[in-house]
């Protein structure tokens, strides 16, 4: 039974472009930082439009921190990693 399972796993397609698990956490943190910066830019554009009399609705999934203009600090251990 184990041999059959191993054959099935080996038969699965391999993706040479897949991100190794060892790099996943760092890449995820990098992408979350990029999203935070983009959301801050988005909010500044929404606010600028409002000053010009143009109302733009915010996305329902926009982070509250970007709307409030705050950045949540990471613990020192997470920054060092």
C-alpha cells in the first residue's frame, strides 16, 4: 500500500518554478509588505480625489491600517529574521 502511494505521489506533476518551502515565509512577508505599500498609495489617491470632489469607494477588503494611515510594527525578532 505504501509503495502504491509513493508511486501516486511520484506520478504527480512537478513544477520546477515552485517556490521552495524554505523560501516561502520570506517571500510571503515580502509580498505582504508590498501589499501594505500599495494599499497606502491607493488610500492617498482616494483621499486626493476626495479633496478634488471625486468620491471613490474603498474596496471592502482594504486593510483598516491603510485607511487609518497606520503601520503595524513587527516584533524585533521578526524584523531581525
